[in-house]
C-alpha cells in the first residue's frame, strides 16, 4: 500500500471538485414555466412604466429647481433623472446581460 504525498492528495481533491455533474439548463420541462415567464415580463414592463413616471417627475423637479433658484431641488432632479435613465438601461438590457453571463458561464472549464 502506497501513501499519497500531500501534493497528490491536493491534486485528487481538485480533480474531484472539477468533476462535471452534467447539469445544464433546459426549458420546457418545468410545469408553469410559461406562466413564470409571463409574470416576469409583466413585472419588467411595470417597472419600465414606473421608471418613465420617475423620469418625468425628476425632470419636472429639475426644471422647477432651476427656475425657482432652489439649488437643492435642481440637484435632486438631476440625480433622479440619472438614476431613472440608469434603471431604464438596466431593465431594457436585463435579458441581454443574463444571456451574456449565462453563455460566459457555460464556457468555464
């Protein structure tokens, strides 16, 4: 019986951790998957509509602050407009971002 060196034992553990269990995402097998997609799509649309409203309010606060001399209101309006634009960007790009990282994750070996 031969004893393994600590380096060989470590290599065996790493090899065990690198084992591919063969699990990958597949659509169509989970009951209610279409309903879940519809719910998520509806939530995304509701969030986009809310962002449009937040942008309109922020732009109004920005304009009001500018014309009334309220520098704090003007700054808050600018921040709100930038945050609303960023939120719209994130909501619109959500599918692409998830698809990109999911594809990137499948390439990890």
